C-alpha cells in the first residue's frame, strides 16, 4: 500500500503565516456590531466554516454577555446571518494583505508531487474567498489538484465531506492512503473523520498565531514553550503527527509510508 494524496488547509498552512486574516476580519465584523472580541476569542473554533465559526464565538459566555449588554437580548440566528454578511467583504479585503505563501510551502508541494501524490485542499473560507487565494497562490507557484470549501458540501469541518470530495475529484483511494495536514484541531477532526492520517502544524498556524517577523523576535525559550503548547493541543485532538510547518513534513510522510507498507492504518 502506498500514499496516494495529501489534503492541505489554507490559512496558517499554505498561506498567511500565523493565520491572521480570519482574526482581523472577525474582529472587524464583531466590532462593527458593537461587541468587540479578543484575539483569543476569535481564534477559538478556527477552522470551522466561517458562519459556524461566528456562531460558536457568540456561544462563548463572555461574548454572549457582552452582546446582551449592547443589544438587550441574546444573539439569534438572524444576528449570525447579519454578522456573516458583514464579515464576507471584510475578509476578502483583509486577504489582500494576508495571501502570501508560507515559506517553503510551494517547494513542499513540489516534493509531494515528486512522490506521486495528488494534492487537495480544504478550508473554512467560502468559495469567493477561496478563489481569491487560488488565484494568488497560482501566481506564487502553488496549484492544487482540487480545492474544496464548505459551499461545496452539506457540512464543513469537522465533517469529512470536503476530504471525500477532494478524493473523488482526484480519483484517489482508499482514504487510509491519504494525509490531512492543517493548523487547527478542526483540521485534525476532519481528517480523522475521513479515515485519514493527520499532521498538525504548529509554528506557522493558528495555535501560535504570529507573523514571520513576530515569531523571529521571540526569545528561544518562548518559542520552545509555544511550540510545546501547540504540540499538546494537536496530540489532544488526536493528531498522528505534529510538524512546525508544511515544509517540514517530508520525514513524517516517509514514516507514514513505512507504516502503510507494514499494513498500518490511521
């Protein structure tokens, strides 16, 4: 049995070191509604489809209390719809400054192709947001074989359907010969639910949440502490492996290939 494909997340994995674009747009949308949210609140449930992500933020007790204090009533489904409508143009605008490929991502994809692997992607972004990223990524040397978003399936993450859709379009199977790589627990759940091997991404992603320059400015002991914390998050989520970036997954793919050859399964 051999590896057949990988499915990559976008923000924090392929583009946008630190997955900062979703946070900025979420904070703008909630702020416009009179209920500012913190970076930590915005990062909770990251990886979900964006409307579901916003609904989950409103379920946080502190945010819910703030909402009641401003609006005089608990948030309703119609409020989520209004927030999401406000969020969409803000997110697309923010993406203009957060769509650079993460260092080494394009080269990592080339090495994956050299192994004979198909490359798919999933995301919490809608189709318009994803299309913007696809166009920008193409200019920078990265073109996946397929790219799925929550608009394409009945349910987004943690449901496995985007992974299944990628596999169908790429014509690869079984799912146990594929690897999901992403920077949120929702990515790991998605991959596990699809019956795939999973790799959690720490340094470049949501769990650490820093730009390249901000990461570089940290003292070494702080870097180690943050990497250890992110590693624990992914292991608790059930990840098979953890890497600092998608560019550092080659050895892990070798190990998964070795396990497959011995009859191992996720």
